[in-house]
C-alpha cells in the first residue's frame, strides 16, 4: 500500500501538472507523451532524464493509471474527484438523485419511528446516524450542483467566437430542463417533497417527546434534536441553492430567447430582400438627405459641409412638431350656459314641452352632441316634471338621425300655480 504522506507530497509537487491535465483532458484519456510535455512546459529547466523519472513517479504512486489493454493513461478517479472538489469543477447532477435520497430518508424515518416505539435504542441511534449521512449527502449535492451551474454560466459567457450562441448555451438549456424545472416542482410547498419533510420532522419530534417522558436517554435526545435541526436546515439550503441556480440561468435563457427571436426576424427580412430586392424593401424606410443630382455627381467641400450640417440637424417629418403660429386658436364649445337654457324654458309659456323640440327651436346652431348634453341636463333637473313617451320616434338633430323615446317636461312651479 502506498503511504498517504508520500502521495500528498507528490500531489503538492506536481499540482500544476495535474491541474493542467485535468482541465485539458477532463475525463478523457491521454498518452505518456502528453504527460511528459506538460511536465516539460511547467519545468523548462529539467532534463529529459528527470522528466522521465517524475513521470514514472506519478505512475508508480497510481496518481495516473494506465487503461486496461491500452497504452493510454487516465487520472486516478479518487484524485480526479479530489481535484474536482478543489477546482470547483463539479458536474451537474440530476434531480432524480436528490429525489431518491429524499425517499430513502423517508424510509429511514419510518424505521427510526418504529425502533423508538419498540424501545430499541441501539437501532434508534443507528438509524439516526444513517439519516444524518443521507442529509449530509443531499446538502453536498446541492452545493455541487450550484457550483456546476456557476461553471456552466461562466463557460457559456466566455468568448468563443467559433461557436454560435445556441451551441454555447445548449448546456444552460439542458441544465434548466433537467435540473431546475424538476427541482422547482419537487420543492413546491404543496408537493411531496414538503410533505416528506413534515412527516420526518413529526416523527423525530414524537421520539424526542417520548424520551422526555421516560426521563432517560439524554444523549439520544440530543442526537435526534441535531438530526431534526439538520434536516430543517437542509430544506432551507436546498430552496436557497435552487433560487441562486435559477437566478444564474434565467438571464442566459432569456438572452437566448431574444437572440432566437431576433434571428428569426432577421431571416424573415433577408428572405424578403432576396425576393423583392434591396432597393424595393429599404427605399420606403430610408431617410432622404440628397437629391438625385447629388447622388450621381462628385461634390465639392462646401457641398459636403452643407450635407453634414443637414444630416446632423435631421428630423423625420413624422416627428416634427408644429410651430406655435400653425396651431389653431382654441375655440370654446357653443353650449350655452344651463341657467340661460333654464330661463328660456320657463319663459316658453307652454304647459308641457317636448324637450328636444324646444332645444331645436331655441338653439338651431348647436351640434348633435352639444344638444344631447343639454337634453340630458334638462332630464335630470329636479325642478321639472318629466314624462317619457311610450312610443319610439326618429328625430333629426343637426344632420344626425337618432331613435329614442322622447321626454317632455313642464315647470313644477307653473303646475302648482295653476
């Protein structure tokens, strides 16, 4: 067995080589020559003999190992996992992994409750330790997935001129579809995820209450209290981690959506240009600064200065505001004052008068809407005795034909006097 201290010293000395191997080849295989070239690049003053010796050192300590039935090499899986943790190069897991662990946690909670009801304290402590391990693993998955999403975002934002935005953001869309959306459904407040944690918390709380009633097993009680606190904290960590991950992915997803929409519109415009020609498509929307004579002739310096001056002060005709003198003067409506109309109606001397007929005779110059405004005011006047005809009539008011059940009115004071 290789001593751990010896392996750690080698990792410390050749960390730069291993980091470059890990970033360049990820989980792919590489050759012995690749290792020697990287060692030479990191230590340009070393001789070929020493490079060969250090390469064998990495092989002998199983930091890099040969593939089965091949001359190719790969990084030891344990070393690769350790490097992934240090370099924050975690790969995004699936929501199903956390779902399986949560279901297992629910099963263990039922076994823990059964052991507590039977008074088997050894089984109670054993299931508490197993549940604690599951909780730690779930929290670890949350942190790893959050780091993996951060790496995906950074990689998508990096400048890769040879790749299109769709290809660079493909991993982002897959991460959203395969992890974020299933996790959002799982942690819904009315979903099975929340119900599972509520059940486990209730089971642990019952066991703590039972221990308190018996008055013994203080150590078991402390273990269960820590487990309950860790489970509640795990639930909070999961919701916060999921929120951060969604906040990192949503802007990129929205950017890709806008880019796709713009690309489709641009493709549509280019298709129309290919079909109808550039001049026919763009001429109606192009601003006109010059005349046809200037377009086909060579201008002098003063012509260019005048052209640039007109260009800098250009305003499209559609957005030009009118001058003050072009604005027509304000004309007040022709509606007479209602008090004058009321006095005229009192002076009409008729027992009962058709209101529209009265208005047409007194104010023939009014428009239809103005006359109807006065008609409404007269109908609503509390000092008038209003009556409505039972038959519908068609009337002509200021070049407008209307159909209505006309009102007639009489002055209440006149009726009382009579």
